[in-house]
């Protein structure tokens, strides 16, 4: 059955391409359809591949129905046909009587009617259980994740199966409005704020346009960066908001010292390279050792950046944001200043003020010193012979 302009074959292809890591727009390009066709189709499923319908073993197969049709054409009785397909004669009699009788029976028509009769939509558990729905809605408003809600229900109502529900059912009730349970507005309380499920493994740029070349991976990064003993090893990323506005964030691993970089010309590789190079140039040489970045296409000119800045770039493994843990945590703190979907195209002077506030916050991980104090302490220490840096 066609849906939103997509044939059954194309619908299957959508999920294959999504599983390969392509974005919805990239999938639409691959299928030769307008993006809205694919976006509407995926939204209608809640971002989850529909479960294929299966025929119960007790039901007649297409082949058996064709044998019934041929038997009727040959003048066989219901009992004779039943013996030929190893079925009860009452099963064959009901099949014939319910699909046009001996004169009007057609295998294809009977097969289609069988699938139509099998459609018995089951009401969603949250739609029929008001008490459970009220608890789930209240916990969602409290910003608990579906996993947390499902786990808590299992403990709080351990003896009551009516109050048990899986986190996947909660997600589907939020994302598929035809289930008639939870209101879509509740999705704003999810951490992601999304209204559809998203595959875990999207391609590096989410568009399927290829990968970065000539990368040095995080496994090749100097050991001194790993233990945070030596300052000058940075983690970086983009803080995105209402496109095309964005900020580049740089966090020093030893001290959590942060620099924010304005990107007034957008997030293409060249303006990002130029802006980052200018920011790194403000640092003393002892703080220019390495930069660890995600595999975003904004770093396509990483080789040129390393030459210009003297900072070797290392890339995280795909879908491994924890390998830039300090940067991820800092980006979370920055959302207090730059909420999602808000324009963040601020001048550099204002970004410097925000960075100064972050660098002036005491941190438990630094023994309640501020990043600025910790950086000053480390850079003031007597400098020993600097180890030769690998890769540049």
C-alpha cells in the first residue's frame, strides 16, 4: 500500500537507508522523492520501522487458497479439496462459504479479504488505562525519561501488571498520535525534544556525503593528553542552534578552561578553520599541543588548520561523544546561556564575557578551584623540557 507517495518497496528502502546512517533528506535524494514525502512517512511511524505483518499458522496460505480455487474449478467437493491440502473439511467449507461460494470463489480476492479481516487494532495500553496514563504524564512533565519511568513503575508497582509498561511503548505513544494516548506536546519534556525516533548510527555528517580524509584517530593521541597531567590538550565541537548560527567551543582538558569562538560566516570548513586558527593564536605556545574533535564536516580542512595553528587534530570514534567528555559537559552548561533553537550569532566580545563567567565558576573536579585559577597555576609552574609531539 502506497503511503505519502512511497510504494511498499520504497518504504522498505527508507528503513534500509536509515539503518545505513543517512538522514531523511539524504534518503529522499536516494529515492528521487521530495523530502517531505519521506519526512511525513517516517513521522507517521514515530521513527520506528513498522513490524511486518505475519500470517498465523492456522490461517490458509496463498498456495492453499489457489488449490481450493483449482479444486472448485475441477468439480471437487470440499472434503476432497481438504484431503489434498491436509486441512479439515470444515475449514475448507467455511473458506468457500465466506468468500463467494463455489461459483464466486477467487483465491486472490479471498487472500485480500483475509488480511483485511485480520486488522483488529488493539487500543494502546496508555489509551485505556487512565491511572497509568496519568502517572506517565506526570513523570514526563517532571522531565524523567521513558526508561526512568518504566524502571520506576516496575519497582513502585511490582505486584500490579496493569501499571507496568515498557519505555518503547511510552515513546511510541508520544510519537504516533494515532495511538490516541499521550499528547505530542509532552515530547518537549524529553531531553532530546524530538518528535520521532532517531537511529543510533547516523553517518558522520548525517547526510551521506562522504567522510573526512587523512584523519588521525583519538587512539593515536599522545598519552599525556589522556591523563590530563599536561595542559594544552583541547577538546572542541560546535554548539548549534537556529541555523546557520553556531559557536565553536574549545575546552582545555586539564583545567576545563573554555574559549568560545564566534562563527559569523557559518559552519562551512573554511570559515571554521579561519576562526579556530585566530582563537588558538591568542594562546601561549605551551597551551598548543592537540585538539580532539568530532567527525563533523566542519573540520574538513583539519590538515591546513594544523599547519596554520601548530595544533594537531585528533578525531573521536564515530558516535562516541564521551571521548570529548569535558567538551560535552561544557556544551551542556552553555545551554543555560544559549537555549536550543535560539539564535546565538553573538559578537566575539559577548562570547568572551560568557566564557569568562564559565572560567570563573569553581569546579568540584578541580578541588573547587576555578578553571582560570587552575590554568594560571599550571602555566606558572616551572616548564620542563617539552616532549616531542607526535604527528606535527
